C-alpha cells in the first residue's frame, strides 16, 4: 500500500524516501518508469561539483536505472580518453574500478561518495550486464593522461600510417612537447603558444581528414580525440564560445553510435545538461547553447535531463564547506517544494505543471546554489529536490 502511495505522488511531484546508496528498496523510484522507459539518454546534473547529497542520490538512481530500466553505460563530464583507458583496464581485469575511476575523473569527483559507485561498477563486471564507463569532455582529466596517452597516440598513428600507407606524423619531437603542454594546461586558462598550436594543427588535421576504411573503429576513436584536442586549445582563445559544450554533445552522440543498443547515463553539471539556457535571465549562466541544447535538438524526447536542486545545507567549495540557504522571500521552485514536507522529491515536467503556482516557476537555485530568474520547466524534463544538502567528502 505504501509503495502504491509513494509512486502515485501528486500529479507530477513524487516523494522519494531515500538517497542512501545502500537502499535497494526501489519501490519509491518506480515513478521514473513511465517518463524514462523509452528514453535513450538520461542526464543527471548537479548544482555544483561539491554536492555530496546529490552524488549519493545520483548513485542510487544509477543503480535503479541499470537494474530496472536497462542503462548500461555511465558517461562522465571527464576526458574522453581518460575514461576510455579506465574502462579498458576494468574490462580486462587489470585494475579495480576504484583505482581506474580515481585516475580518470576530475579531482572534484575523487570523493568518498564515488567510492560507492566504483564498488557497484566492479560488482556488475561479473553480471550479464556489466556497466561500461565513458567520458564525453574534450579536456584531459585524471592521472592517466601523460605519458600513457602520448604512448598510445604515437603507437596508434604509426599503425595507421602503415595500414593506410600515408604520412601522418610531422615533427614528432615538437609534437610530443606540444601534447605534454596541452595535457598539463587542459584544465586551466593558459593558452598554448603559436608554435605549439601549429604543430598540433598540422598533425591533428591530417588525422581528422583521413577517410577510414569501413568499420575501422580505431580511426574513428582517434579522430574524435583529435577533434577534442583541437577544441580544447582553441576554446582558450574565446572562453565565451560554446565550443566545449558543442563537442561534448558530439562525443555523446559518437558514443551512442558506437553502442546503438545500449542506453546511456550522463553525469555532469546542471549547466551542461539543461537546455534553453538562453531563457535564463542571468549573464553568468546564459549562453549560446549548452550540451543539453544540442542533444535535445538531435534526440528530441530520447534525451531526458534531470537537474538536481536543494533548499539548504552545505556544499563543498574547494576545500571549504559553503553554507547554502534559499531565500525564503523569493518565489522560487525550491521554496514551493519545501512546503511539501518531504526530504526528497522528483518532479516530472513532461506531465502537467499546472499544480505548481505560476509565481514559483519564475526562479531557481539549480545553477551553483544561487537564485536566478528562470522558468525551470523550460530548461529540463525532470527535477530532483533535496531538502538538506551536505558537502562531498574529498579523499
């Protein structure tokens, strides 16, 4: 009786009983079945990269999506190559999921909470449906970038030269130096020198222009990496552009083409997975197009983002715990959801939003815990509400 009551909710708002990773009584999550059954890609966002409660909630959702709705790939807002290398080690049994994840993801996700996800990924490897790890960021992330990437890149390009009888490597010594600098400064605003960008362009443009033989997946893989590197160093010269988001979307679509029969979970910031960000009346958030915009345009209803938000508590900001609290005098969605007297709620905006007062649909703290003017139903399909946020626990 309780399960039926929980699943029914109130129209499009559903109580969620827990975000505990070890809570495997998924009766409260069956409200996800109807909106997600035919969806190919579910994106799980986060207000900031220091939200421990959100991490726990996402990991519990991942378990449900994998076990009950058939999602077998987790793709992170981390390096395309880094996560590929981690997944390969896991699949070949050469490394544990915890070690592989730690060395592949950005340091912001090197947390106690993600240890639980790593353990779960490891457990699935002996099942009929092992979880595959992937990354969709054009940046490099984690400790497994250099020198491992450079060895792999040089080896792969030399193999392609032999296979296609074509010259691809130019000025190898300076190329290695330029790649080392690209990896070193990938996550910073530092621009590469003209000589470094030139040697990268001369090499990568040849690789990208190569016409692969049919079903030559190796070349497609390295051409994707080539485009990622080009995007990464070019975006430093125009930080207001949407280069990174556009290529992240292309990487997700490439991943979907690589695994056409598998459903994908994306793990990223709310700012990347939301769509229609041009409607957000805040210059810090408003952009030409997000990854979510590109995916929504291409995939339509096959893409379903779930933004996470919270009412009060603390979040990790660097090495500090930042206190957060939604302004009670603001007409925002968080204040309205807080009146429901549930610690956790899921809102499905693909069904009617009529029951939510219009004035509470005009702002939200989904972006970095700061209230911004936005109609939340116009930028996402789903919303996961957490009353009490707590910070992530860095390892």
